[in-house]
C-alpha cells in the first residue's frame, strides 16, 4: 500500500478486451427495446401490439397484459408490467424483443397506446401545503435534529445570515449506460449487469422474481461508471428478467439509450435550502439552522440527507436541521455521488462565505475559528480531523495570502477575476456484509475472492495491494476475483465505503490464513473471514475532510465564465494508491465544476419529462472547462478507522467544489450566486450592471 501502481486492468480496458455487461459473449441473443409511457399520470386503457408483432424479426412484445407475474410488490419501483397504472412519464409499459436491436427499436415505435389521463404534479416548491417529514433520511439518519435554542440564539446574535439556496435535478450519466443481459433457463436466472454491487442487487431482486438464492446469479466484473445510479437495481433489470423468462432460454440483451437514462434510472433530487447563521462579534457561530425541501416519487420514497453535514461541520451550541419532502409524479430519486453532502455543503459553504464577508473576516479564518474540538452532533472525539491543515496547506499552494478580499475589484484583459474557498467532508464508514476468502495456490500465489465491484475506481488494483500487504507478498502474486454473486458476499460500492469494508474483510481472511498455516501456507490452504467489528466506531467520530480552492474569471462584456484553476487538499487517512486516488479526487472535483456551471435537468411541467435528455443539451464539464486542476493530500495517520487506516475518497472530491466556484464568482463580480448552475445567462445582468456603474 502507498505505491502508485499502474492499474492491473488498464491494459484490458485500453485494448477493449475487458468485457463490460453488454459485451459478454452469449449464444444467439435477443434484443430488447423498451416502450415508455408518454403521459405523466393515469392508466393504460388499450395497448395495440399487432403492428409491432408483424415485423420480421420480432420475437414477441411484452406488456402488462402478457407479462409473467412477479412475486412481490414490496418495492413498487420493481413492480414492472404488473398493472395498467402509469406513475410517471417514461415509465416502462412494454418491451419489444427481436433478433436485432434495430428491429426492436423500430418495432417499438409501432406499439399504439391509449390512456386515461389524470392530472399530474411535477413541480417542487417550498410553499407547497403537502410537504411532509419522512420517518428518516438516507441511509437511516434522523429526519430532523435540534440542539440548544436556535431561535433565541439568532435573536441575540451580533451578525446573521438568512438566505435560501437551490440546486437543480441532476442525472448521473456514467459513460456506460445501464445494461443487463438476462438468461433464464432450467438453472434459474443469470444476469450480466452493470452494477455497483452484485450482492445487494441480488438481494433486492430475489423476492421480486421469487427465486431461490442458488437459482439467481449476477455477474459484473467491469463497470463503466455509476456515480450511485447503479448502486441498486432499477426497473430495467426487472424488465430484462421478465423478457428472459419468455425467451425460451435465449439471452436477452438490454441497454438503455442516453435519452432513457433520464427516466427510470434515478436522479439527484432538486433542493431548496434555507440556511440561517448567527455569530458573535468575533465571527464564532452561536446558532445554525438548515431546513431542506426536496422531492420524492409518489410511489416510492427516497429522502436525501442534505442537511446532515451541517450537524457536524462547525462548532455551534445551538443547531437545528430538518428535511421535508414533496411527493410528485416523477421517477424515484436515488443516490448520486456524495448524496446529501454534495448539495448540502454547497449551501452551507456559500452561507459561510457570506458570513465571512459580513464579519469582515477572511473565509479561511472564519472556518478555523469555528473548528469544533469534538463532533458537535455526537459529542465523540474525532478519530482524526485535519480540516485546518487542509485549509492552510491549500492556502499556501494556491497563493491565498496575496488575495485582495474586495469583491469585483480585479480585471485582467477584460476578465473579472476572483478566488474562492470551501470546506469538504464525507463520513469514513464501513458497510456490513462483506466476506473474503483466500486460497493459497502454490509457488507463492494466492487467490483472493470477494464479490466487490470496480466501477472505474481502481478496485482491481487497490484491493490486490491490500491483500499483498496482508499476506506479505508482491502484488503480482495476487489473483483477485470480484464482481460475481458466486463469490463471497460484499457490500455495495457506495458511500465511499467499498475499500474500507472489502479491505477489512480481506485483511481478516489473510490473518486467519496465516494464523492457521504460518507465513507460507501449503497449496490448497484456504481461509474465509467476515469483515470484523470495529469497536472504535462507537468511540470516535470518523470523517474525511478537505479544502477546495477555485479561481473564476467572468468576461466583463459577455458574462462568459471560466475556471482556470482548481485545487483540492484532502485528509483521508492512508492513501492506498496515490495514482488511483488522484484520479478519484480530480474526477470528483471535475464533477463539482460541472455541477457549478452546467448540470441541470430541465423538466417540462406540462408533460412531466426532462427535455434536455441527451449530451447535446444536458451539459457536463469537458477538458476545456478547466485549465489547471490539481489534487493533493496531507499525511494523516488514523489507526481507528480500519486495519488499513484508510478513508473513502470516491466522493469527498465533489463536496464543496461547487461552493468554492460560487464563492469565487462572488469575489470576481460582487454578486452572490445562490442558485446552481451558474450559467452565462445568469451573468448577463451582472455584467450589464457593471457597465452601467462605470458609465
């Protein structure tokens, strides 16, 4: 561990020999193309499939009228083709299965559907009279929190900030779309799937199909990105399974189009966040309140934990947070990279920047003054917390000391220039349920097996490094097997918990093997171990921290926005592989840049669908959007988090990035931006106002 080893799967990926789900070799496959609802709410009164069925090469058309029955409706997201109800526009209401994808897609246009249309509601507003408090927020946190008397503290505060911040609906858009190849034969159901967790996917789908555990297998060795959308199955998995059941043993291949990725595959909820900060004359927080309104589907609840980082980030004796939901006629939201922390820390960190301005303090100094000695939420000591070190190191590298705090005061060659900073954090946690087995293969080689996932993050490499260290052998002596429910169980690759969970199980298995057999086990010797309990989890608050810096330039005539520099400095325990770690940090920071300047799914309230449902109109950051992006970390020794001393790094890089850019945009223009994304049209009145002031 600690060496920047080249990815062991790199050659296979760049030469095209790493088989992703759709590329798995199967014999004589059929191809599925979904039929989707064109209304936002109602029911199907008739569905005419005759013209589609008459097309040469069409094997069959699947609808609610002929679909095999499912075994459980406990999760209505998976209750596919079981009734004539339409819950949202884009819902799968049928499928054409044919000898080629082209035939299936063409025939799907010939399926004629008539509906009984009902009024729909897809608009999120904070002033709705039907918002409600969920029982809990993802993944099980309390919905609300209250410590002290926030209202009284606000009344007594020397300085306050009271503002509302918004983030839009966002869609994940991994490079590889959602894909499933399903085979249903006498042995049961096998799925080659693009999944962040084959075992969690199997657990979710087993009751839906009513299968025994040994009759269902999911295989997913390579995944082309997920960002949370592949953390759990979605309706397309069930659709493919139903089709495979009717296909007479032939494999059925399904991949969602880019446009279909904006429907039943999940999204990040939009948020409306009201934040109040109260501080004394020295800028120390005395009160903090964070109230969030979000959306969920009418048929299934998902409550994002947006305000939870506010509960632990800064020292304030009087704190209050809340989450409220509106049930709408939309697909169900889901996890998206750093759910909760990403939108929540955008609002909190912009509010902190506003407080720094009001208090006349440097934004870094304000954060340092509000550094808590213990976790404000639990009262536990930190296993490690090096936010201040990240802020100071970032300031040194970024040249913060020479910063003029005056907003809108710098121009270079026609561009307004500003710099901004924001903090980042993410929980350092493990998920239960991981088991590893290690088998000595002779000649110093070891087979390490665990049903983990590599979603592009580097698991093939880093998990092998952990195993090699635990067994005291070279990395090339490790034969790693992952991505298959035939292997020992593993938790999902989500919540920045994968390596901490899987690595803990691998280390435990290695120790068991060596305890039983010594340092040189004979060929065939094998050991299996569950992820062990960590008693420190109840004794310490465990989080990763970081500091984000950004430079923003705004063209004084056109309002064009550029981000020439980004820097992230992180404290994330022991870095297992510096090369893959840097990729994760930079990738997440780029996604934060995309969030700040580009990404927004535009919903047409008349029809209930996302209109910019492709890469032509749903803009994401490209190489040209940032000239210099850098990520580094400080050395952090945390012996409490897990045997490796590591913390998850897949998500912290996006947290705070958008806030740093928004704060830099304020510093450049003197105008505060509280709504994402910050697009050129939002800048036009800003630069027009600047022109008016100079005339």
